[in-house]
């Protein structure tokens, strides 16, 4: 099985959190600097009110001490990424807050965050459990895709999809635990765990029970949907707000999610974003229809085909953004992926799946 990807760098990291972070930062220095610059420039230029790094950091800096308390090892890793990349820690921390910082409602750019997640308990051909997603973000981040193959000093090995400089966006581990995510926008956000921290805490778990602690214990800095699966077919869908959560389970063999709340217990906490809600509802409808029509043949190939779905194009599962979006800021599918948990393999594209091939990367 392939250890590398033709278009996405795959970085092998091992050791202590500080060693892992230092190697990440040093190896990806130029790409991290570019990713930080592009992301923060996009934040500052897109805000509905005047905002710069000083004013944003004044509001966001309380997140640091809290995350130091609940995730000291991951914070040590971030600090070493910043040092190795020669990037101020404040800027690197803001980058690792990529989804959470958009909870500020004067930052209206979240219409570009349109991931679609899905999981199948039993592959129709092999019996394997599959979990995957499209990762839809502004196209200015296309050149920042990165995969981390991590062998920590303690805990399971991990295969992590992320962006240069960020500790984690989704992935799987050698214990057969996988996690995929959707951005959600709740009203009750505040100081809490970063999304990137939650992802890595899930992937540090040796079993599903331990993996489910991180996404449900509050507080969280932002809202997200965490789709978590184990290699023997257990799947749980977790909608989280800053303080609350609600769980769902497959009705049959498959389950999926987009970017709006489904649960009655948390729906009242949703901040409905006019620029993205239509796409989210349309993609969820297309997702459910695909599951119904392909119920008997849901497998690796059919899930890869799902990521090419153009219902409600260009605001589709395979997202292509609006022609009216400024150059570089168009929200589109930067990567599509399916994790085969028992194999420890991620099949992944660089760019939209309708234009690019899936390539396997092994844990």
C-alpha cells in the first residue's frame, strides 16, 4: 500500500509532542508561513467590522490558557510547530483555531465551509467500516494540504489529514478509530477546546469509549459535528455547540451530515448563516437520497462516487464555489477522502473528486 501521495505531502513524525511539533514546523516552514499569511489575510479582509491581528488576538487570547489546561501536550506541539516554522505563536494558534474563530459573527466567511461527512458500517464488498468526507474551504488553502503519519511516544499511531501548521483536521488511528467533521455555527460559544484539539484527542484514543469523551465534554470554542466510527461498525454522530451536544446513530447501514443542526435539543442554539444554509440543506437532501438509492451497494467505490455528486451545483457535495466569489476566496472541495478503518488506509484526492483521482495512503 502506498506510503506517499502524488499531490499531498505525507510527513512522518514520531516522539514526544515537542519533537513531533518541531519536526512538523521545520519540515513545513515555508508552507506554514504561507498558510498562516493567507488564512489571516482572508480573516482580516473579510470581516464585517475593522479587525486586525491585535484586536482579534485581544478577543481570542483567553483560549490559550484554557487549552493549556485541557490539552497541554497538544499545546506543546503547537508551540514547537511555531518555533520550527519561525512563526509567532499567536499567529500559529489562530491558524489552529481555523473553524472556531469564525464563531465571531462579524466574520461572515463561513459560507465557504461546506464539508459533507458520511459513514457506512459495512462495505457491501468487503464488510469493512468506512468513514469519509469532502473538506470544503476557501481555495486559497488548496496548496496547504498535508497528511501527518504520527507515531507518538505513547498511544496509537495516527494518520491525520490537516493543513500545514495545524495539529489535525480529521483522520484515523491504528486502533481503528476514525473521525470526520462538519463546521456548525452555534450561539453559545466562548472559551473552550479548539476543534483541532478535539480531533487529535479523539485520534489519541485506544477504543471508541475513550474517543467519545473529547467531543462531548464542554466547553468548546466553537461548534462542530463529529462523526466518529470504530472498525467493527460502531458509528456515532455528535452535534456539538459550545456547551451542549446531541447524538445520532445510523438508521440502517449509513449516516451522514452537512452544516446545519438536526437535533431538537440543540437546534435553538443555531446561528443560521444566510450564505450557507441553502447549500447545507440541499447537500443533506442529496446525501440521504444517495444512501437510499445505493443502499445495497454502498462500498468504497460508491462513496468515492458520492463525493462527485453535483446536485445543486456549484453548491453541491462536490463543491465548486460561486463565480461571484473573489479570486482565491471561492469555497470549494479541497480534498475528498474515505478512510478504510480496518486496513488503516485513507483514499484521498487533492482537489475536487470530479477532477482528481483518489490515491491510497497507508498508516
